[in-house]
C-alpha cells in the first residue's frame, strides 16, 4: 500500500469521512497556518510521505504499522506543523485497526495526534538546493490529550526540484505511559490473548514537502 492511499475496498464515502475527521480535528491546513502566524513555504505531500511504528508482541514478534493520512507544512518563519489522523492507522489487519481506534487511541475523543515545532529561519535560508542537513528537531507531540517534548533526529534534504525531505536518522521512541495509553495497550493485550505487548514503540517517518502553492 502506498503512503497516503486508502485500503483496497474503501469507498469514496469512506475516503471523504477520513479526510473530514482530520480536517475537523486540525481545522484544516489553512487554519493551521493562521494559528501559527506563518506562510507555508512547503506543504506536506501525503501521497509520498510515510509514518511508521513498530510493535512487539509476546516479547519476540515485531510488526510494522503505519498511518495513512497526514497533513502538515513548514512555514517561512520556521514553524513546523504535522497532524496525523489516528483513525487511518493501518496494521494490515482490519479487526486490529478497529481495536486500536477504539481501545488504544480512542479516536472518537482524540481524533488526531499533532506535532508542532520551530526551526531557526536562518537554517532554512541556508538550505540551498542539494543541501543535506543532519540535526535534532525538538517538537511538541500532542497525543491522547497529553503534550510532551520529543527530540527527533532527522536528515533534511533540499532537492534541486524544490522538494524538501525530512527523514528520521534513527527511530524516535514513544512511550505509551507518557501519553496515557498504557491502559489501552493492556486492553489490546487482553482481547488478543497475548502474553505481552511492548509499551515503548520506535517511530520512523519519511516526510516529503513540496513548495507551497501560490495563494
């Protein structure tokens, strides 16, 4: 399945509902820009971006999962915003996706995870075409009603075409306990009849930003 593409068999109505949830939870990209007081220099290309996480069950079986729907931008002033539609979680097993929505993320109450941060505008200005930058990006992650600071080690590539790629240089560890998700993990473990499910998961991403459209 390609990044940003819906599961086979998902109807157009289902696709619309998924986008409506994300737009409602983030107030849309336009309002994200207004709230941040920033003009977008790059907008996220959801179809070519990916955000993955790995879970380990029974202390031995590792599985990779993803979120299919992302919205975000990098502003001219260095503002960074990313919204993740939690209902778009894709583990490859529909019943597990549904359990994660209801029992772990509780998407009826917490429809999205939001990442915000700020990059020094001077750093962006120095990103000439062909430049590769390695840095640690400090961001605020809002997930399940909890906010915490997270450090994401990234490689930033400014391609000659104007596309900006932001890729994790190593996984970002996210703890379920830090975001009030430990009970949800325990509930998933019980319903699936597992001996254990990891409560700290490595997250990786490959975000592709295209030059913002002219107003």
